């Protein structure tokens, strides 16, 4: 039984590494083809800040990234 657990854990890391490399290459290609722009990144960052710091939004703090 210990051998099958080792095999499962041994295979899990390379799959994660391959997935990470795949995502990084996809981000680079999308950036080069202008699917991802600085304006999009600013909008996403503003949205994430508003979600995680919602209590500041309720207090009137402007979390828009300019």
C-alpha cells in the first residue's frame, strides 16, 4: 500500500509543474497577441481589491487602480 501512495505523490508534482508551465506560456502568448492588456490587468486588480477589501469600499475608499 505504501508503494501506491508514493507513486501517486510522485506523479502529482510533475503534473503540477507541467500545468504551471502551460499556464505561463498561455499568459505570454495572450499578452503578445493583445488579449491581455494593462487596462485589463488594472480592472481585474481593482475588482480583486474591492472583493477582498469590501469593508473599505463601504467606508467610501476608492480602490480603483489608475
